[in-house]
């Protein structure tokens, strides 16, 4: 895929008491460790959105916490994009925003070692627009 084509991986996460008991800190907001996990996961999904079946191994994850994370009942939008991809490393940026107010809650970067996945027969090749698969079968 052409590096100039912007591809994002976006996920909305509704915080409900069913699944947040271990994801909240003592202030009852989204725990920093959970935010780091989301940066890891969505950064990897952003790499996968470029056709990579094996999204590599994390070499660096950085998180900046801007405001307290969401509380029970809030919905958080997590968006990741690849900001650079080479032969051995992929660089991603991830943002967490409150879906109703669009307030930035946290952002981070995630670097992935991708060399071992470069020649995977499961990788997809897209056309120049990034919309159509030229080679491979999507999952």
C-alpha cells in the first residue's frame, strides 16, 4: 500500500460495570494500564489495516495521559494510524477521545518490529487507493 494513503483503525469502547471492574483505578476512571493495552492493541490493528497478517513485536509503547479516562457508562473512541512503515519497523500513533465531547483523554505511540511478517503469504496487497485488495484473501 502506498505510504501516502492514510488508513486508520478505530474502535469505540463503552465502559459498563460488566467489564470495567478490573479496568478502573481507585478514582473509578479508566486505568492507565488499560489505556496502554488499548494503545498496544489498536496500534497493532492499524498495522494490520495495511495488509499485514503478522503485525510484529512491540519494541516501544509510550502513553501520555491528558485527562482522567472515562467512567462507568462513558464511551471512548480509540483511533490508531500508521505514521511510518519500513522494512523492519512500523510506527503508530493512537488517540483515546471521549465520544460525546471529543476531549482528548490520552495519546500514545507504538513501535512494532515487523521484519518477520514482511513475506507472509497471508499478507494482503491493496490498490493505490487502499480500497481494493489486489492480492490475497481478507479474513
